């Protein structure tokens, strides 16, 4: 089964007084998803072992590797991708940048209260939705009939013509924290980090020629195709928000979803609690569980997730506060299954054995 994985990042280059902002996206295509995943599971521990490291997590994203070995992240990523590349058919790299002298302003929200934005403002507005723009262009260039599955890291976007087209693709799957639980998105994330690091360290041009030069030194160079998104009026028309309505991705989310609530630890802000959670062994277990069930996880937001939740989703109970929330949700009719850290371990053991 041919499948793709997509991730993107906003890139900031230059000094503070002359800061440049652009968008960078990567779509990795494999011919056979199962073969790719099997090789991923061989190559990741092998690449870590070369620098005397190991991880209990099956899938790693770039941040995980930089935390394990900040000075060796490029070495690990290069070694890993050299190992897994034989199962990769193509690497599509997308970038967006604007020359303010040629395009001083861009008009957006044409269907309701049109307004104009400076190019840098426009970049910031579309940054969180860039994966869907890359995937739209991918499907417009390559036949959708040849792709069985598209995995995309979660994004937020205003309604665009690109989404009108992409939303018709039946096998689009969006994953929260996709680089933590999906092998193809993980590889896209790793290539993004390698490309961004190389652009900055080698002071390479952020354009088609520069991005091609960066990858020309690697064994996978012939598989790289670089695309500019935004330089042509036709492309700009499809990527520009039509109105202020946000796209609802509920029906495209990978299921089951595991909701992770805040435990409201005394003296620990929510963001720091989440960072702490992602550094603990329980997160390794959650990531591995999601790998096996092909799901994803979301930090629970009471104001939106009553609508997002579906039968078959899980609620991770870590302590008394989250248990109280779970019981309240059940009494109110939300059909979620409770799961504990101990049960995560049990389920993973059954998958492995």
C-alpha cells in the first residue's frame, strides 16, 4: 500500500533586525507502508546504537533525538535515513517565501471582509495550515489514484480552495502529535529538522537551487524534488484563505484518540506539566500503544473535545483529578474508555507477544 507522511515548519533566518520568515514542508512517499514500517523499526535503534544511545520508544521525532544527543542529531538522522531510504520512493520538499518588493501586500478573506496583509503577516497566518497546502499541490501534481493513504501531522487552517480540493481525498488521515506515533510523519519531521539545520549552518539560499544543493550531498539526493509554493498567482490563489471559517478536521482524525487530561499539579503550569509528561516513561508507553493501534493523542480541552470524542476513544487517567473528570464525562454520556498507565503496559505486551 503506497502511503505518504507530511510535516511542516516555519523557518526563521537571519539576524533580528533583518529576520526572514518562510515555510518549509516535506512529504515522504513509500511504495509499501508495511515494509517501510518494518524497516523503520530496524533502522531507528541501529542508528541510535551507533552513538551509544537507545530509546524505549518505537517512533522518535527530531526533538526527541536532539534531546538525547544535541550535538549528534544530524549524524543520527543522516544515518537513519540512509538506512530507511530504500523503502522511500520520493521526497517532495515544499517551500514558500515572498519578495516584498515584488509582492508588497497579499489580499485574503475575499468572501468576508477582505483585507490585505504584508507577506510576513501572510506567512504567519498560513503557517499552521501549511501541511494541507503541500498535500493539495502533491495531489494536483501526482495522480491521487496512485496513493492509498496520506498521513498528515495535525494542522489548523482557515478555509481555502486547497482544502476544498484536498478534503475530497477519502484516505486523508490527520494525527495529533503525528511524529510521535506514525513512522512516515516521523521521517518527514526528521528530514525537516535536517534541512532546517543545514540551511542555517551552511547559510544556504532558501530557494529551489539552495535546497537541492543541500540534499545533493546525501545518498537520497536523486529522490528529492523541490517545489516552490507561492511564486505563481495560480498557486497563491489556492493557498489563500477564502474566509475566516476554520476547517473542522474531526472526521479526518486518526482513531482511536487517546485524550490526556491535565492533572493540575500544584505549582506546575499546564504547559510545563505537558513537557514533564512527555519526558516520562508513561509517554514512551503511550507513543508505542498509539503505534500499534494506529491512533493519536490529544491533550484534553474541555471546551472542544466533547465534540471531538467518538466511541472507541480513550481517556488516560493519571491521578485523582483526571479520574474525577473521566467519571463526570461518563455520567454526562460521553462514551470514552478509561485507560491507565498500567493498562497501557499490558496492552503493549500483548501486541509485542
